């Protein structure tokens, strides 16, 4: 992956930025990595940190040592513009992310789509992935596949879904069902979940739902959205022929049907 040199990109944006990011143990993640491997224009670079202290340190050093132009400050990110020409004479904003901290893999697992679950460690100069096979496969297919977590509020995901569709990415019926299950999971902690709600949100009838849950856990008493979504991935994408029960969408309706 030597051709994908993010350090050169950072150096083109602003000389002196790399040592600061190295000292603060920063890593780049999300859309910039996706755009890099997809050979698309990078619009901005999101910088993540292991801790809030490291993020504050980087912010201070960029302001004092680089005289960075702070163009926006919110509770989620601090955005700098270094007014450098890059990618068709468009400047690339640098965003210090403030609403999520941790080691790269734990941060990536909180991203919504598999095509964004990639990071670059500035100090170690290595790329990291939650699942490299899925990342590159879905990127080449321009497919949107949901991870285990989605951002809140849910309207944020709807906005990002529309944005990626405008980039030429596609989402299939199975992934839309997983999205509905995420919504059901959100209801669970507030108002509870019943079979009618699951039926209305996903098209899964109550009998099929019970059998599916029993097939993966042997327990129909507790709804677990993440466990069900993970099981759907195994049943639908791995084509587990050794299971006596499988779960596939109808080609015409997109609704699940029993496969004996």
C-alpha cells in the first residue's frame, strides 16, 4: 500500500502537521480513507485521538505552532483550513474529532458503514480495518453495508445514506431490514419491543421472528437487535448450508421467506 501515502497528503496540506499528529498519537479514519482507496477526491480529513487530552494538545499546537486557521468549533469537532491548494485547487479541511475517543479498532466499530471502517495510524504508518475483506469487497461493489452501530440521532444516518447514494453507492433490501432492526433496537430501551412493531418495521412475521431468534440463541424472551443483525449477516451472506433454518429475502418483495 505504498502508493497510498497519507503522510504526503498531510504534508501537502501543511508542513509541520505530521510531527504534531505523531506526538499526539493521532489516527485518520472514515471517509478520507474510503476516498483514498476508491481514488476519489478527499474533501476533508477526520483526525481521531486516544483521549480528550491528546485532542486538546493537538488543537493547541496547531493554533500556536502552525497558526492554523480555525474555521469552525462545535461540540463534535474542531475544523482547520490551511488554505493550501490540493485536489483540483480545493483546500482540504482538517477536523479534530471530539465526540469519540479510543484505540483505532474500537473507534472504527462505532462507524455506520463497512466502507468507512478503516483507519491510518500516523505514527506507525499502517492501515487498520475492522474487516479488510469486507471493506475492499464492499468498496469495489460500491455497496453500503451497516456495521454493528449506527450514529444517533437516526436522522444523521439518513443524511449519510442519501449522501453515499449520491456518490453512486447502493443499499439492498437486507441492509434496509438491518436498518429497521437498529430502529427497533432504539425503541427497545425506551418503550419496549413487541412482535407487531418488528413486523411493521421489517416485514418479519411473528412466527418467523420467533423461529429465527430461537435458531440463533435458543431464547425468544429477549430481543437483541445487534445479535439479530449479526445472525442475519451469517445466514444471508455466509449461506450457512449446515443450518436447518435459513433466512433469505424474497426476490420480488424483499420480505423474508422460509427456506426449508
